[in-house]
C-alpha cells in the first residue's frame, strides 16, 4: 500500500491549490477516502468522499471552499482548495476515513502573505 500526496506549497491568503493523492496497493475504487491535515499534535479530518464519488462530506472549517474528488481509473484522490486562509496551513494527508492505511509523507500547505 502506498499513498503519495503532492501539490502543496506556499500561497497567499485568498489563493488556491489542488492537492493530489496517488494510491496503490489496495482497492482504491472500492474505498471511501479522506483528506486529513495536521498543524499541531492532532490530525483533523477535512473531507471524505465515498467510493463512487457521488457523496462527500466536509469539516465546517472548509465547507464551501474545499472540494474533494477522485479518479478511480487513475487511482488518484484530489482536494481543490479555494479561498485559502492562514488557518489552512498544515501538512495534508490522504487515507481512508478510519485511517486504516499506512500514512504517506503528506504535502505541506502554507498560507501566508
């Protein structure tokens, strides 16, 4: 099993980024998937999408700004982040909603002017 996150970087407040998570070694197309972020000691669940992509849920802090999506043909999970705020600064990770897979290295997002 491998999860490889990418797409992070430094962006100004109000800006946007698109994160990707390349998944391999498990039945990605049959798994609900989530994005998490960690800015301190705790990891926060940001967004979840079901296996077929037709339903998703978001943390209140990102609702209306972030969009989770997936490409089951390519085994890639995405997170489109718009209207970024300094409080979105964190390392972002993908996993199942129950954190059942080994964590990847994450991708760092810094929102700062």
